[in-house]
C-alpha cells in the first residue's frame, strides 16, 4: 500500500507542478516586469484559477486579491 500511495502523491504533485509551470510561463509573457514570488506554494486549484483569470484578461490586482496575495 505505501508504494501505491507514493505513486498517487507523485501524480498529484506532478500535475500541480505542470499547472504551476503553465501559469508562470503565461504570467511572465503577460507581465514580464512583475515579481513572480507570490505564485509560489499555491494549490493546484489556485493555479488553475489564476490561469483562467489570465486567459480572461482579469486585472492583476484582482487576481492577487482573489487568490489572497
């Protein structure tokens, strides 16, 4: 059982890292001079929400407020 749990956790972490990577890449394209440190240590759900808001051209301050940063 521990091996199965490790595999599952690895998949979840991998998916989160992929979401994070996409958000950071898109964020850097859209806001090249903005600090990205606030994008660290978020949940997968938060990364997905940020990505959707970036796609919808939501204001950066609104995104930060919604995410709680």
